[in-house]
């Protein structure tokens, strides 16, 4: 019964993801069994993961729209944060300080083939002051610049808010701004210093996925919101909303010369619909002549539209989906009569179809449009030049440009060609013209062009939005930090070696990051070992590793690289179901013990390195266990606590006292972020090597989901608890946990806490870049 109730609560908490990203067509392709299950209603996560892994044990992995959707789906399940925490304050005066990344060194040696630093959904420029812009990120809230993108500062630090998908700025006052988030809309009238959720009781009661927010360009009291619950209009600046039409609305545009004429895109079933209003948004009329109309079994679920003052009655539509044996770009459509009639403009002789030289797919990964698919229900953007309506910009994985009214398109720079002057990081979510200023929001940050995209520069300095999935820092030199990130490869800090202090290296979605505890010039990532040069003009040397630690997008399923305190070239890892030891810095390994299940957390006792603790992972819903050896791995005893309220599926993270190998703490690190499944059973302590366990949980932890636990050596039994929202501390003299979050933004996901003993600092790799703070004691 507990299991069934838990599943019900979990599905409710994850509903927001199903509203945000559309599912791809399951009828027009022969999908593998894992993908079919993933796209079904309320799938069992554990079964999807099992089928996925079984499939790729016998099939070559090829990145496609389904594998990318899987990755984002898993990420949302495991890294979801709780937006309804009760606020509390730390009694300590210590303050967290962000140490980046907030940008990257664009021209350093060993730079990534696809460099970026923050995952940005949208960017908006003020009409009344062109130096003021606001940006919404995927994991780090909203940000503001007052110098046209040269420097950014956070404006949602005190909100339990991560993803901001839509922004609107009052055209009369750049201090008044609206942002989406947490299923609703927030408003600030003082440039983000204070926020209020807007809307009447009925509007607020709905869990909106807000896709677009628009003010009437001549009346700042009239506000529109396009959400998955419908199209809404307010005539009092958001205090109250009326429903104009129900359904899943995607976009709102105003006619450039008439505020009474408005355009809307709505998604219904497997297609999109176009609507126009001629009375300021009070009534809507659907126009279908020439608009995409997919046949049965085909799909066209997302469309972007754009207008230009240079041709005010013209509308450009970017339609995506699958048809005629191909997927990705469905077509570029153009209307010259305010949407009453539409003409298929590009590409090829028909909607979608198999890519070819005459039927390019701008949604794919290749700069010639030769590959099928893409991520068109995730990354999609469209803009038309306000001075030249024949100049059209399309964003998907890559940036594409047309100068002939959408008949032909070219890609100025592939997502992996940062040396080109037109480079924009992969996965473009927003392209906006504001006068002659052209802005891009993408998975790598904010990019800007002053010449219609001919040359593009990054403008993201200050946006601390690197989402670390793996993270490590030096034991002897904590100013060396390295971690794998979501969409931005591996971010590396080597003191002050690099411009902007950080280098984006490697590529893809990194999920590992370690620094050698005895030699901080050695670090380890998904790509293998690294020997740091200490010179931005000299490349980082690499060395191969025979095995790598288990790593996962799921909290609690990764193994660390655990160093033997007697020799920094010795380290233990969990790889698959085996605990391995390398005595030559990863060049070769010897097996220590084969467990029945995957090895996750590994800890070696500093007071007696023959004592090792290991956590294991059977499966998603399988029993997680803890093991102990006192003879360096020759014999093992299971010490899993039994007083855990029957929730054996929750994983463990382990930390050991520096003085006593028999004293250890464990955190129960739930795979899920949206449901507090371990309430009352989050942290346990043992003083007899795990023979018995003391529940070290208090009601202070009732609304948290732990991610990792770390002992502070030399303290009075002090441990830090990282969670999906903040950090807590407790030692032997404290009867309760104390929140330790001064100056740490709300809703900060602690991927890994790392003590830096030489300077007495605690370092935190998070979903909002990295932070550090003085030790609690």
C-alpha cells in the first residue's frame, strides 16, 4: 500500500514535466520497447530504465531525439526541487559565495568543441531602456543586466524557483517585469527585488505550464498569458485573469501596426492551430487555409510564428513534426494577409519527408540539413528581421539564416564549430530582435549580434547557471574544481589560470568530476584523466583510464573515486557490480570484491584504511544495501539498517568519522526530487561499524530530499547534508539540524559537497554553478 500511495504522489509531482515538453510521435516509427513505454501515460520509471539499458547492451548507441528526451526525462525526475519549502534562516553568520562558472575562456587551449556555461531559455530586452535585459534559465531562475549583457545579476535568489521559460517587461518601466515559474506567473515592480504571484484565485489554482507572456504594446494594464490551461487575458496588470479560450496555447504575437490584431498558436492533439483576433484578444477566429494539416499517423505539435514591421501583414511560421517518412522540420509557411491564407515555402516539395540536398532538415544536428529528426519539441526558435522581412532566423540544434524569404537557408556555424564568427551554442530556445539587436538564448548561455547574425558574441558574464551533474575539488588545493555539466561538457577551474576563471572542456553532458587528493594537478572526467598545465595557452594533457566509476543522471546511482589516504595514486571505484582498486592512478585496476549489485557510494576510513564501506544498488525499485569490510576487502558483512520504514528502494550515501572507523553517517538519497519519500528516516548514524543504527533525523528535515552527506574532519562529529534545495549541518553537541544557507540562492541542488581543509572551506557543486563557505566550526 505504501508503494501505491507513493507512486500516486510521484506521478502528481512529475505532471509539470509532461506539460512542458511534448512527446514525439510513437505511431510513425518502429520504436524500441523502452521508448514506447517512456511515452506512455504514467510509465514506471524503473521499468523504462531497465529496458533502456538492456536495449543498449546489445545495440549500438546512436544519439537521437528519443535518447535526448530520455535524458531530460530522467533528469527532471531525479533533480526536481521542492518549491513549497517553509523558509528558515541560518544561525551562522558565514556566507556562501559563488565562484562560478558564470562564463568561460573562449580562446584557451583545450577548449570544448561546443563551449557554453549556462542553460538559458529566454532573453528579453527593455523597450524603454535598451541596456536593460532579463533572462530566464532552466536551473538558476531569472537574471538582469543593466549594461546590455556585459554583466548579469540574479533577481530570484530568494524564490524557490529554478526554471523560467517566459518573460515580459513593461514597456513604460523596465523595473516592472513578469516571469513564469512554478506553475504560475510572478511579477516584480522593483526590478526583481521583490516578487508576488499574480492572478485571481481561479488562475492561481491551476498548475500552468506558461509558454508566453505578452503586454498590449500601448496599454500596460492589458496582459496575456499562453499556457497549457488556456489563453488568458488581464485588464488590471495581472491581478485578475479571464479565460479567452481553453487548450494548450504556445505563442502570442501582435500585429506590428495594430494592437487590436493578435495572432495565437494552439496545440490540439497531434497538430497545431492558428488563430487571429481583431478585437484585442477578446474573440478568436481560426484560419486553416494552407496551415499544416497532418494526415492520420503524422504529427505536427509545435509551431513558432514571427512578424516584422518591414512587412506588417506578413507572418512567418516554423512548423515541426513528422510526416512522409521524415521528422524534424515540417515546413516554413508564410502568410501575407494576416494569417487568412498560408503558403508552404520550404523545404522540399512537401511537409517533412526524408532529408536530402533539396529537402534540408533544419532541426537536425548537421549543418547541411542531411540528418533526420532533431529535438524540435525541446529547442525551437524563430525571428524575422524588423528591417528586412525576407531575412529569417531559425533556431533548433543549430542557427539557420535565410535572406530570400525562406526559400533557402544556410547554417553559419555548426553547434560544434566555435571557431566560426557566427557560432551559437547548441539547442536554441529563443531568438529575438529588438531594433538592430539580435539575441539568442540557448543551452550554452546568452549570445548577441549587432549585425543580423553575421558575427555573434557571447554575453552571459555573471549568470551562474552551470548545472553540475558530477563535481570534485582539490583536497590540497580547493581552487582546482572540475565537474561534468548538463549540456556544457566539463567545467574546469584551475585557480586564476583562465579568463573568466573557468574553462569549458570536453563536451556533451558530463556526469563525472574528480580531483586527485594528493596531487591537484591531476583531475578526472568522463573523458579520462587530465594533467593540468596551469597555462591557458598550453593544452591539458590526457591519460587513459582502464575503468571509470559508475556514473548516472540519477541521484544515488553513481560511484565516486575514493582515494586511499596512504597513497594518492591508489584509488577505489565502483564499476558495474565490482569494487576495484588502482595502484597506478587508473592505468590498471584489480578487483577487490564482486557484489551482486551495482556499486555506488565507496568510503575508506582514514583512521584505518583496511575498513571500507560500500553501498550497492540492485535496481530502481530493488533493495539498496550497505556493506563493510575490516580486512581491505577480503571479507564483507552486510550492515544495512532495518529501521527505515520499509522503504528499501532508497539509495545511500556514506561518510566516515576521521577519528573512528566505526563511526559513520548515512544519508538516504532518494532518486526522486518531487516527493519526500524518506520523511522521518533521512539520516542515520552508527558508532559500532553499522551493527546498530541511530535515526539522526529530526522534523527539520521533513521537507527535504538528501543528495549527499560529508563529514568535516577535525570537527566535533560534524556532518554537512546536501539536499535538492539547500545545505544543513549538525554535530555531536547539536540536538537538531541547522540550515546553512546564508547567501545561497533558494532551490540550490547540492550535487556534491567537498571540504577544502587548507583554507577551511566547504565547496558545493550545484545546479547554479559552484559556491564556497567557511566551515561551520
